C-alpha cells in the first residue's frame, strides 16, 4: 500500500522473453508500481497502449518485431508517459542518439536491478515535474484568456458608453461583486449583449 501522498504508477513492461519480463517486473515494488502488465512484442505493446493509459513503459530491446528505439519514440510522443529503453551495450550510443530528443531514458544492459529501479524512479520524478509545469501553463493560459475577454468587454463599454478605461474596469468589477459572478462571466455577458 502506498504511504499517504504517494501515487501508484501503472507500468507496461515489453520484453521478448517471459523470463526477462518477469525479472523486470520483479524489480518494481507493488507499493509504488501497480498494475504492472507484461507483453512480449512491440505490436502487443501498441495494442495495449491504445486501451490502457500507462504512466510508465519499460522496453527491453530487442523485441521480436522491433529493435526498440522507434517504438520508444512512438510511445514517448504522449508526454504523460515516461519511457525507459534497455538496449544491448554495443547499441547504447546509437539508441541514445535516436531517442534522447523524444525524452526517452536509455540504459545499457546488462544492468543491475537497482539501476533499473532508480531509472524508473527518475521517470516518476520527471513525470511529476512535467505534470506540475503543464498545470501551471494551463492556469496561465486560462488567466490570459480571462484578461483578453475582460479587455474586449472594457473596450466595448468604452466605445458604447463613453466610459474611460478605469470606469469600465470598475463597472466590470462591481457587476462581478454584486452578482456573485466572476469578472470573466460578466465580461462574456457584455460581449454577448453588445459585440457585433
């Protein structure tokens, strides 16, 4: 069971052999990573990702139907997913070059279970930071849209009722307080009533 404030992360493990998939799944403690689903090919991974929004994907390359970097890039196209790609040591540099700009974390194998676990925790931390930045960006975008709507309404009041900007601003603020609505709701009402 996760401690208070801890989140569970769903994981898809794609490995060419059942034994490799089981070893990788065993690295992930259930109190942080659950559910953990295993598949044996890139095509199975693609199909399952359509149906289930996994938080993290661990690809153990090569898979029977793909080497891995192209699949990793495809999966990482969804910014809500963290992707860890395990590749043979002799292919590490070329794999990194192929996936780094997509935000895919790559490890050379063989690798210690602790390194895989630490990489998965790094993906969790990175995902949390990106999520916080997304929320902040959405909040800023909403605030900017509110400012645009209120400004358009103020200019209508200025043009239609010969108010100056300060009076138009006070009018919208007072209407919002008096009617228990937001400034944006008042501004939208003005736009609906008077905008050509």
